[in-house]
């Protein structure tokens, strides 16, 4: 059995779409940094990625506020203001990338995607983006300026905290001597996929990589191939905060988890994470106490967010994956018994390391 690892990043014979009128989130896939043209030249891989984004979006019901680029507060003659940037890792080059104007529509998280030569047995990697700020002030009166900074801080948290979802990180600085603390939510993320198997390079494109990846999410995964949909789903969950958000690390100590939703589901939070603290413990399949019901059909499955996938198989969202998302601040659809399901095609599940 081929075991491969996915970076930080069971067999299903039917693939389901979750029908949920309450669904609020739009995971917007941004291909502008795919400078190799991988997705432009591989419509099947693009469709699998977008299906994974749609399935994850459909499972999350949190409403997010739109963001604006500038906040300003004035009290009498004192003014405090700041503007923002979205920061993320370039999915092709691995370097720092910046969106200068931190404007995001309501209910939207934008994920920048690409491909890299990752080496080893890593299939993909992903994580959330960050937030940067700049600012200035006109200080007419120390008391008034302190009040202006306090108002600016409240407005900034309402703006980039997004009104829901996890806290991804914190900006902690000062305006003159006045403290300014901003807890920002989920707005951007980055994921990339491996294209170096069997010494193939990015320029080999999809044709040679078809011997390595199974791109078509509408068909069962071929023996010995790695399911692109499963890896995309795993990395997208990293991109919206699993393992890297402050809301996650606040609940994680080593390989223990303190979140009430997960503990209520599996009965414990002790030793249920990998030693890296960034993945659900790989329980090794059937009989694992961390196996929970698949949303698609109620069959038991290892979590999408455990770190290994088996070649020739496909994973879809489980109750445990959603319990972790609820613990870090996302609201989700109910468990499988309450869902309306639409079965749309054949599929299977995978096992390799995810990032």
C-alpha cells in the first residue's frame, strides 16, 4: 500500500453534493499566481479543485462581513487612521506576496493556488494568509488621541475580524504610545500542489502527471494514483485556519485538543493530534476511534485532516472535520442524518501525507 504525506499542510463509491440553503461561505479560487499555467492547461484538475472548494463552502454557514482598506477615527482634533494589506505565500515561488488593498467581499475567502516541485512524498501544502497595516495620526491632545486610537481599534476589529469565523492572527502595535491590537479573521489563503513525481517537472504539464495524479473527481480513483480532489480539500481546510489560526493554536497543546465539539464527538481530546499538532491523528483505517461518519453517506472514514492518504482512494468531509472547524470558530451544516444529499457520481478515497 502506497502511503504518501500531504503538507501543512476509506473508500467511497459515491460522491455527494450537500444541499444547504443556509450555506454562506464562498471560497474564491484565485489562479493569478499560477505562473506555470498548470491549471489553465488542465481543466480536469481545475474542476476537481473547484469542486473541493464548493463542497467545503457548502459545509460552512458562517456569515463574514466585507472588509474595507482604511479605518479612521477622530475625537475633537485628534485623528488616528490605518490602512491594510493582505499578505500570503506565493503558491508558485514560495515567496512573500502582498495584496496592497485589503478589500474582500462579504462571505468570501480568497485562496491563491499554484504548483511547485515539493520533493519527497509531499502532495500539497496550504495555510491562511495574514494582514499588514500602516497608519498615521495628528495628535492635538493626548487624551483625545487615546480616545481616537481606542475607536480606531474597535472599528478595525469589526472590519477585519469579519464578524465571525476563526481568529487567524493578531496585529499588536502602538500609535505614538497608544496600544493598538487587531484580531483579524479569515480573508485569504494559499495552497499549492506537487508536480515533481517521477522526476517530472512543471513544464511536463498534465500529460505526464496523469501517471501520478488522478485528476477527475467524477470517476473512481485509479489504483496507484493520488486523488487531486482529496488533496485539494485537505489543503483548503488548512487555508481557512486548521493548524495555523490563533483560534486553533489556542486549543492545541502538543497532540492534545481542548475543543468541546471534537471532545463531545469522539469522547476525548487527549492524544488525538499528530505530534506536529497540525493534523488529526492517523489512526490507520477501520476500527480507529477517530473514524466518524462521512457527510456524503454516513459511512465511517478517517478524517480528511489526518496526514495520510492511500493511493487509489478518495476522502470526503467527515463529522470530525466539521467538529474541528466549529471548535475554531466556523459554523457548519448539521451532521449527516440532518442533511439533504444529492448523489452525483462515482468516487473513491486516497492515503498520502498532506501538509
